[in-house]
């Protein structure tokens, strides 16, 4: 939600306790002060008196000593009031209490004594003899009674009020646990329109049709069209699903009910179905309106046991949601939007037409989409003339809208840190490395000369093998400066154009580039380090996909041996074969990796002089640009400089770091070893991913 966005909640909405949630503390404080004030008034009236029992003998002694002012016969006891100048005290404690009271208030504590009534014929003559006032009426004890009642009732009332507010905050109130927690927003409070959403043109087009239907229903109903009951937004995290839903509400100008799937079931068991009924009841009162359920997989998970079915509470909630979506009248303009990044676990009954009629894919943006997204997020940021957003869009393949927004913000913060009034291209690419590669430069990490030498050869091995092969991405930056996320160095590569397919030769070249760091260590130091761990992991993933999914294995041919699960999250592939075949797959994967490793060793051995000289240069300078690397490489190879710079070299003119493939060299684990923190780019065929993506940190290969 935008900073200037204020949510307006309907005060009549029973599930709307958003405004009240900010008031309980102040209301409770006011009630407490009022209660203390009333108590103090009562105490001021009865607090300066006390009652003390004495023996009948003491009573007679007081009468004989002329210390008794009056007596009241009250049933089976006698109330005794002493004269003001009496110094009688029934006990030492009473005497001390009277002194404390006088010191604190400046008033004398009046003590009323009483004793048991005894049928003594000599008592009345004795009282008359000593001129004691005699009365038979009962004294008024109303104040004492009220005080005793309130001293018990007020804490009880305050406790009940406090518990009531706590219950409301946690579940809709003690008597309203089944009420919906939906927050209602109207057009002026969302502050989001389709102009604020970039890089998702197809998704916007589908939703714009729905908005137009809400604005002009007659145009559609005349031809017999009906408003879709629901639309399901599907895509990876950070692509803008929630933003799109808010944009729909902002464009339509209708009430917007926003909640998460987990809001239906919170503290109390058995309230999910009730909350669904309440939500749709309130929505129908305010129709036309939009209901948005974020992370609907929390309640819409399949009832199949494979996906954790058997939860009675969740199933009851899902059944009620299915019934409500079947029951409401679309002519009233009620639209249900939902978002998830796990569509494969949703119940089939929820996905059928008539409930969610449209499935809208909100995928990672392509280069054009990334450029538009960067423009939207940078429109309010002061930038100088060196900024080239297209270069950043090309380098950020695989990143989502939230990543790009973060890059722009980090760049602005970096400019302020260096006391500049404008963001430049260096700020953007430093922010890109922070977001995509992982962490800031860790300048205080002290590495030994031997480790720096190893990392230097490791990184140059990647860059050199990449330059010696065809079908590879140009090197943009090489560094041995450690990062805070653990990488001890990395090689950054940027594609010259957006790609959606990769050939077998390109995948083999990528694996060979990954293995080049380890190969350089073996050739130069005749040993290995843990710095290649991430390279090995990435190379293994590519080789396994080649065998099991891409049909690029001579042994298995075009046979599908794995299927992707959670394609919008981790994209992990699960084997669909037996144990024997799985073992043969491992052998085939190892064969591919070993072949690529041997090829990397061959290329580096044949170019050992170049490897040594560039490694020494990197060791001395710590960071070199791709342009510097290629200049040294061409000089040593005797290759003339190209007359027309390539697109990648043109981009280097702005800033060295640009990448979609980073080979981060050595990431240091807890044990203190160098281990790569890699995040290489793994671009897979569009058919397999619906868009070429590089896992979130994949825009760089870390070694």
C-alpha cells in the first residue's frame, strides 16, 4: 500500500475492528481513572472511621471513667462512641494506625467501638449517672455497604472490559468469533491504479476487462455476457499479484474487501465457515464490490491426502467457500479475486469454471517489462544523465518487480550515503549486486595471501574459459572482494540479448564455465578447496535437467524422467522413474560433468600463461571490469580490438557490473573454509518454465 494510502473501514462492519484495535488501551485507562476517582470519594467518607470490638468489662470501665459520649443499642450489641478527649486504644496496633492516619491526613481517626449486649439491670442507671446519651436506632451504614460492593465490583468490571477487548483483537470478540476480519478499502484509500503496475501487460489486460464490466455492465449484459465470478492470480512471489488486485479496486472505484487465507481460521476452532458466510453476506450488501483473498492456498488446499488433506476445519471452510461462490448472483457485480504461488495444491473444485473462471499468470517480467517496472519505481527518484535503465534491465534477467523496486531504493540510499543529490549508474549496479549477487562488500575481512591467490585463479578460470568458448555470455566484472553473504569473490556475466531457449551447446558451455574455477585450482595448486561447492551444485542441476527433462542425453533420449513441483517457488524437479533408472541417471549426469571438467582443464592448460598474468593482475587490483579483462585477453592472444564495440561492451561503458550469470567464488562457511555462494543464472526453455528465469539469486554465478 502506498504511503499516502489510508484504509477506511466501515464502522458498521461487524468484522471491522481495525479502528477499535487502536483504542482499547486509552479506554481502559480512562475507565481505570474514573474508578479510582469514585473509590477515593467513597474512601474519603468512610476512610476516617473504623470499628473495633471491646469486652463488656472494658465498656463498663470506660463508662466509670467518663470517657463514653454515647451508646446505641443495636440488637445483640452495643455501639460505643467515646468523647473526643478520650485517649483509649483497644490495642497498640490501633494506636499506631491512628497516629499514621493523623500524620497522613491531618484528621483524627474516629473509632466506633462495640461490645456484646448483656442483660444487665445496673447498666442503664450507670449510663444515666455518667450522663451518657442513650439511643436505640441503628446507625446509617450505606456508605460502607456501597464501598464494600464497589471495591469488589469495579476490579471485576475492569477485568471483563480488558478481556473483551483482547478477545476482539484476537478473533472478532467473545461473542463474535465467526465474524469476518475483512478490511474494507475504497478508491481514495487504495491509491493504486493500473498506471502503478508495470511489466504485466497481459495480466492487466485481463483485469481491465473485468473493471470495464463493473463500470459498464449493460454493454455486456445486452449481448448476454456475465461477469466472471472469480479470477485467480498465479505467479512467483514478488511479481505484483496483490498490487494488481489493489489496482483493480482503485480503477473500479468499488468497495474492496481484502484478507488473507489464514484470516478465516485464527485462534478459535470451527469458525472458518462462519467467517466465510459473514464475508459474503457483507459483500452482497455493498455490491458491486471486490473480494480479494491473498494466499488462498491456506484454505483452498486440495482435499486429496497427497496435499495434507483430512483437516476437518480447513475442509469445512473450503466447502463453505465453494458453496458461497456458487450461490451469489453475478448480476450484482460481486467479483472474487485470489492470489497464490502454489496453484498445484489447490482443490480442483475451486479451480473449475463457475468459481474461478480466469487463471491469470503473473510471471517474472521480460526485459521490456523490467524496463517499464524500473521506470515506474524510479519516477520519483532524482537521477543524473549517466543512468541507463535499459542496461540494468538487461542485466537483471530473472528478477521480479519487488527486486527491481529494492534496487532503485538501495541505489538512492547509496547516493545519499556518498552525499550526492542524484543517483548515477554506479549506484544502480552496486544496488544490483547487493540484491542479486548477495550482500555488500565485506572490506574488513582479512584473507591470507594464499587464499586471495586461490580465489584470484578461481575467478579468472571462470572468465577465461567463458571467453575461450562459443555460446557464452560476455564477462562484465571479476572481483576477489568478499561479500557479506559469504562469497569470497565472483565473476559477473551479462547476456547481450534476452533469451528464452538454450541449446545443448550453450548448456554444455555453461557447465564447462562452472567447472573452470575448480579446474584452475587443480592446475595451479594441484589441490582443491571448498570454494567450488556452489559451482558443482549449479553444474549438477543443469546436467540433471538435460538428462531428465530436456531430452539431451544420448542414453535416455527424449524420455521425460522428472516433473517440476512448485514451479513458482523453488521449481524443484521430482524423478518419475524407478531406483535402477535413477542410478543410471546419476551415472549419466556424472559423465556430462566430468566431460565438461576435462574440457575446462584442457582450455586452461593450453592458455596457462594468460591464466597466470590475468590472475596476477586481478590479485593486484582486486576488481577488474569486463572491458579490462577482454583487453588483456586480446593482447595476450594477439587478437585485434574490434572496431565496433559489442552491445555488452557498450553497456560496460556505464558500469562494469552487469550480469545474469555470476560465478561467485568461494563462500566461507562456519568452519572457515572458502565455499562459493553461487547464484548462477539457469535459463531454461520457455515451455518448461513459462518464462526464462534465473532463480532469485540466479542472475549471478557465484564461485
